[in-house]
């Protein structure tokens, strides 16, 4: 029996959980989730891809190809949208804004993105992604993440405890 289709709201609610696919070894540092898990590596990439937790089943997703040769899918980094949007600017001088927006398509309706702007300029892969301010955002995302290993994701996504301090 086929399950009924779920209508996915266009706006991502603060109460939602979002999941980032995590690969090893490149997304880890000293055995823990690292900032590379939230990098923008493709030229002109404007957001970090995530999935809206309550609108997909892990068993139905084809994970994207690993970005680095030799990487394998390790699990997900799960975050609360409210916490991601509340990442503060590191200094009163620079304005850092982080937002989460829906980016669903017919093929992947639960897709969303984490966007970052620094002093009003959108961060893009291949350009500002290595600035100290974007690295700050990456580290904050790691702190806010709960890492769930692949073995715990079968057949459905579950929630986990917060990620310990990372490098």
C-alpha cells in the first residue's frame, strides 16, 4: 500500500530539524565531526545542502556522491533550524547572518539550504568560504550538530544527543 504524499510547506519553520549528510574521513577532525562537514567547495555554491527531517525517510534517499575520493557516507549531522538562525555575529563590527530556506525540487522535495551572508554579501564556494567569518559559522554549526552514525539511521532517521565539542 502506497503512503499518501505529504505537502511540504515552502517556508522552513524554526521548530524543524534539518539533516546534513556526513562523509568520512574528510568531514571529521580527530575522530569528531569537524568544520569541513559544512564547507562550500563547489565554485559559486551559495548554500550548505540539508534535508528537512520530517519530510523524508533516510531509506528513500540516494545520498549525493562523496566530494572526496575515498570518502564514505558516515551518517548525518542534525540541527535545529531555530538554533542555526540564531548564530550570532562574532563581533559587533561584522554582520554575519545565517538563514535556512527551502530548496525542494520534484526529485528531492525535502531539500533545503543553509545560507550565510557577511556584511550583506552572500558567501559563495570558491570565494569567501575560507574567510575567518565563514569558518566561525562552520564551527558554530558543528557545535549545534548532533551526529547520528549511519548504523542508527536504518531504516528511518532518528534524533540524537548533541555533538561534543569538536576541533
